[in-house]
């Protein structure tokens, strides 16, 4: 428990509460005296020793509820032992069922604690295993829900997931060697696989719970609030703000084009025009400048981790369409799908909903930037010209797949520029499955947009001129 109290103190610090080392020591001594059986008393002791200011009480309450509440509830999906499931569902009966149960009981003592708890459906034991696993991780680096996948894999490794897989595979092999028919082995294998998926889902939920406990203090300014923390009402408010900003930027660009309408000096026409009065005074004649309206191609990650960011940027680009000769919009998770027609035919809200609703790409797949970039380059590189700005919106977390950075290199070679908008702080680039440091090398520019204020600050950079 001492380790968890020390880590909880770090959670408070991450949420803006000032906690000194001596106060942590006071908390350790006080909890050693009162114990943890009485939850209300335990909470009061921590509040007394760790919180000095009244304005930090609400932060303490929220962090305590997240951090110390309901770890066992994370494993509610594990509701019965494997033997009980097989018996209740009636897939195996009589001697076959007895043989399976006998082999499980025989092999269980040699299995890992995680495999034993899974076979027994012991939620309390599973919660204890994952609490111990969380203490082996530096969860102080958990600053964004975008890191959930990375820390989930690390937590599963710390809990002994690989050995558990091996132990359960050995159980299946032993049942096969003992003469259990192929259909029976398949039934056991299916139940084991389902139990393993529940464990993985529970680990992800636990990491998410830990992440929520570490959410920094909310800012009063919605424009400064991270996009992934926006409520639906705040999303609506931000959409209005983004629309207003885009219209202002549109007006600014039109004024800039008008102020640069003159081309270079046309010497022949100038001399010809000034011949009647011998060039005194000289009246210059300029070439007519043909405005070159740029093209834009947008590739936007619409996976769950960057959903709000995607909506904001798709709204921004929808509003900016009138500035460009041609705008082509694509969304991706693992596959790439074009949504340009949605923006032409539908109202802006309906178009964004259609683009993020899985109508063109599968939303159930894991993010695979390497595959999406490679597919886009293979299918659409021919449409990229010297007037095209390619804009990619996403966190660059590739789930340890091949980065295929060559695709970005090919795009940069043909396009006017390649701009990457990342909703994750630069300090997290390159950590875990992030490929942003690799992708940045092959972009004209990579910028961080974590809030609408960030978007406003770099708005000029988003408009290809």
C-alpha cells in the first residue's frame, strides 16, 4: 500500500496539487496507524496529510475516487470459471467434462498466477495481479488517452500475459494428447480465447481508469481545453468558434490576393504606352497576374483516439473549400476512404458525421498509418501536383506496424508541401508505438494542435498560399 500512496501523491501533483515529500511521509505514517479497512477514515487521513488548500479538495476527491475505487469492477466480465462455463453451456458432458476439469486441476498449480485466476474466474485475484503490475510501470508518464494502447500492452506484459498464453496452450495440447476429440479441444480453445480477450479488454479499461485519475486540472477557457476532453456541448461550441475563425482567415487570404494582383513590369508595353509624351512622366505597365488557387488533399485519422480532433479539422477544411480549386478529403483507420462527395452533397454536420461513421472505412480496425499511407500513395500519387498541399491529421501511433515512411517521401517529392497536424504533445513523439519522429523527417512541416487555441495560432500555416 505504501507504493500506491506514493504513486497517488504523484497523481495529485500531475493534477496541480502541491504535495511535498514530507507530506507523503506523514501520509504513510498516518495510514500505517489507521489501516485501510475503513475507507472513509483512510480517505480522511490522506486528505488531511496531502491537501493544504481548499481549492484542491475537489481535485483530491476526483483523483481519489478514480484511483482507489473499483479496480475489481474492471473484471466484471470475468463472471465464472472455465469449468463452470463448460458445464452450464453443455458443450461437454459426462466423462469428457470430467476429464477436462481433471486436467485443469492437475496443471493449474504449475501455471502462472494470471492463468490460474483466469481459469478460476477469480476477479479479486485478477484485480490484485493487475494492481501489482501497475506498480511496475511508470504511469507518471501517462498524460494522454492516446497512450492507452501502449500502456495496456506494458501492463499485460507485467501481469504475465505471455506466460499465461503459453500455459493455456499447454492445457489445450494436453487435452488433445489425452484423447479429447478435435471438436472438444476447439470448444475449450474458444472459451480460453474469449477469456483472454476479456482480460485484454479489462487491462485496457484499467489503464483508461488510471489515465482518467491523472487528467490535469480543467481549464476554464474551453478554447484551451484539450480536444479529447471536450463534451458534446463543448464540441458544438468549438465548431462555432472554428467556423468563425475559418471565415476570418478566408477574408484575410482574399485581401492578400487582391494586394498582389500586379505581376512583373511589362517593358515593351510600358515603352509603347509612353511614346506619345516621350516618357515624361513615365507610366509603368505591369503584366496581368493570373491568380494561382492552390489544391488541397486532406488525410484524416478518424479512429477513436483522435475523433474530436478529426471533427474539428474536417469542419475547418469544409469551411475553407471555397478558397481552393479542388479539395479532396480522405479518412483512414487502417484502410483509406474518400469522403469528398459527402462534403459536396451534404450539410456540414451531416458530412462530418458521414465521414466519421465508418461508411467508407472500417472503424473496428486498429490504426495502421503505414498501410494507409502506402495505399494512398499507390492509388492517388498521380493526382498530386506542384500546386497540391497534402495535409495529414493524426497522432502517428502505428500499433507497431511498418511505418512505410517511403510513402511520405514520395508525396513530398511531388506535392508543393506536406503538412502534418498532430494532436499529441511533442514530448510523447517516439514513445511506444508513435512514429511521429520518423514521419516528421519526411514532412515539410509538422505542428501540434491539442486545442482550438493551437489551431488558431497556426491557422495561417494551414492555408496553402
